[in-house]
């Protein structure tokens, strides 16, 4: 009987962990990286500082950084996988 209770407790703990994994994976609103729409693989705009925004124009390959202030340091910026042809850093950054 004790082994059965232990087994049931272990199953309950494992199922809780498994249930939590998809919830975080399904998160569609990522404010620090942009908003992902259904069918869109990655965001094409978002924030990269307190008052700093980024936008990638897929038709021209242009990454634009706009706003005021400092950009956040990031080893993995959200635009790193885009085929960037031109970068525009607007005044104020």
C-alpha cells in the first residue's frame, strides 16, 4: 500500500511539471520581444530599452531603432535571425 501511495505521489508531481511546460510555451504576448500573432514565426517589432523600439521591415530588410535613451544589452537580440540589409538608428538613441 505504501508503494502505491509513493507511486501515485510521484505521478502527481510529474504530471504537474508536464502540465506547466506547454503553458509557458504557448505564451503569445512577449512584451520585451514584441507581440507574436498567430501564424507569425517571430515578432517584427518590439522594445529594446525603456523608451527604445525596434522594427524590422521584411520587404526592404531594414532594421530601425527609434525612441530615446539607451538600448538594452543583449547577447541574443530578437532581430538576430532576420536577413538585415540596412540598419537605421534614429536620433535620440
